C-alpha cells in the first residue's frame, strides 16, 4: 500500500482538503497523511467547503511534519511554495516529491460570500489535482 504525505505551511486548509480528496479517490490503495511545517489548526471554512462536496474532514487534526519523519513515504506532495522551500529531507529512498502551488484561501478577503467563493475555487483546483494524481500514481 502506498504512503502519501501532503505538506503545507500550517496544515489548516490546502493540505487538509487534499488529504480528504486523496483518501476519497485512492480508497484502500493508499495511506494518506497531511502535515504542515507549522500547525495552525484545521480551518472551519475548509471543513464546511469540503462538506458541501460530500467529503468529511471534520475529524482531521493539524499535525507537524516532524511527527512523520520516520515514515517511508512513496510520495510527498507540497501544496504551497513555502512548504516546498521548508520541506525536510525524508529518509533515503523515501518519496517522490510533487509540487503544486495552490492559492491560500485563508488569505482571501472581502465579504463572507467572496471568501467562500475563493475557498470553493481552490477546493475545485485541489479536487482535480488529487483525482489526476491518484489516476497517475496509485492505479
């Protein structure tokens, strides 16, 4: 079974959404983890926006990447440039690295409607990326 880590800055939005979609698309063919180079707690807007799409991430926790340094990952996906720059070195032979710099929906400003629209836009980008990632790397 493949082991996949999704890494972001604070493990609050983008990596949490990606973990949710990767779990959904990979099913029992992969173990999915997410973490941050810092921990900011799971963003309630990310939980709400994923629930709209039928994915429950309300049980997720915000974890620091240091918790997973001993796991031999097959794939490490960084979902922001900050995480890519700060990504620790994992054990030799561990993990093909993948990168996609998704916009940070937590930085969206404006009305609640405008902020949630940004969350939905980023969610859709992450959903498409995760679906393709699983097709290309898991099946």
